[in-house]
């Protein structure tokens, strides 16, 4: 491909074309998301985001004009991911957290801690690369596709890694819908106890709703509130990952500068005088907006009449983001990843579900 601005047989390159193709890619993403939303309404257990991901992969592989837009899918997809996380904040409320009682927080903190510790240990043992295991771990520990979206916004990952992580989380969401209600009855869990277990151990919100209400209305209501409380962990997780990423990037730049200096003996690398990255380099803007949205809702600044419409907007943005991921994914990359990340997801799912039950038994919330 000729450099931008270079003249060729067909005449000078047009600088406006990249922007035009990004807009076209965005329109393809929105169209795919709309179709997925309609189809997903007929299969709520699967959900529109997973349908969008599958449609995107199929379209990208079977339609050459769409495949040519693949390099342009990342930018509008990233905008959708970040906007979805911000709008999600308007559904969170500190009042809801108080209503569930502080007793649920040890269970949530314990499952999150187990997932964060087990992810690198099991991931390394299975040979899963750091980026992919971080996505699978975040999705399992917090809230499925939304947590994967937030995590993908602060670390360098590929579309194939996002797609694989979402597919892994989806597989265990389906398993949870089938297995959790049966186990809940066998274990003789109370409605509140089952709601706490489902809200703590099932990944995506749609699956939490399906699992909770399959057990009973009271369990479903409690599970949703616990799940929304759990979603707040997106903020510290993304801040921590952004901090680690910023330090790693800074160290890599310093290492490259040092090696270049040693090679040409032209200058010495000046000390930076700073060991930590600046706050503005660490804190992504969309995470700040997410926290502001949650605070505004907690203070009653978001009218209750717009909660449901905003929920639909957030769901559509997540669907659009995963459509972009699918459209930007090459099937060969997914096949090359192999089954180990799926096994990692299974082990993490068992760890989180088991830890939640143990903590519930220990705190008398059975």
C-alpha cells in the first residue's frame, strides 16, 4: 500500500478516505447491532450482544466488502465500548447497595479477590497469554461483557482476544442458567441466599436475571441488586489495570531509549525524575464519567423515568461494541487460540461459585 498522500497511477491519495471508511464501518456496526437486537429479543437466554458477536464474525468472514472495512472497525467499536460503560453507571445507586445490606459485601469482595488471585496463577499454568487471561478474569470476576468492555478500554488487546473472552463468558452463562436453579434447590438455599449466590457468581446481568427469576421472583430481585453492586468493582479494576499498563508503557519507552543510546553512544538517557505515571495518564476518561454517572444516580439527579430507556441504550451500545469486535475478528485467530482459555474460564467459574457458597455459609446467608 502506498504511503498516505503519495501519488500513484490512479492519482493522488485522498486524505479524507480513512475518515469516510470509519463512518462506513460505524454504519455497518450499527446495522449489525440492530439486527442482533431484534434476533436477541427472540432468544433472551443468548442475548443480543452474543448474537451481534456471532453475526459480526460471520459477516466479516463471508462478505468481502465488509472484510475490507475490518481495520476501520476498532475506533467506532472502542467508542461504543466506552459509552456503554458510562451509560451503565446511570443504573447504579449507593442506595441499592445499602438496601442489600453490608452483609453481602464480604461475599462480593471474597469472590472478587479469589478471581483476581486465581486468574494469573491458573492462566500461567495453562499457558494463556496475559491479555486474554485478564479479559476472562475480569469477565468472570465482575460482570461479563461489560467488564470485558471496560478492561479492553485500558489495556492493549486484539479483537480476537475480546471475542474469545466474550464467547468463554457466554458459555458459562448458559451453563449457569441450566445448573444454578437446580443446585439452589438441592442445596435448599433461601430466596435471598440464592439471589446472593446468583448475583455473586453469574457473569452477565441478563444471565443473572434469567437465573434469579428461574428460582423465584424474590431471588431474582435480590440477585439483580447484588449484581449491580458487584458492577461497581469496574472502577477500581480498570484504574488498577490502567496504572499497570501506564507503568509498563513508560518502562518500555525508557528501555527502548536506553538501548538506542547504547547503540549510537550519542547521549545518555536523562533521568525522568518520576517513578509513577501522571494521574491523567492512568485514569481513563470513560471510567471517570462512569463514576460520575453512578454518583449522579445515587444523588437522585437521574430521574427514575429515564432509567429504563438508559438501560436499553446501554444494552444497545454493548451490542454494537460486540458487533464491532465480531466484524474485526478473523476466524483463523480464534482457531489458533485453542481451548486453554475456555478451560481457564471453567476453572475460574467453579472457583467463584464455590467461594460464594462457602462465604455465604460462613456468614449465615444461606
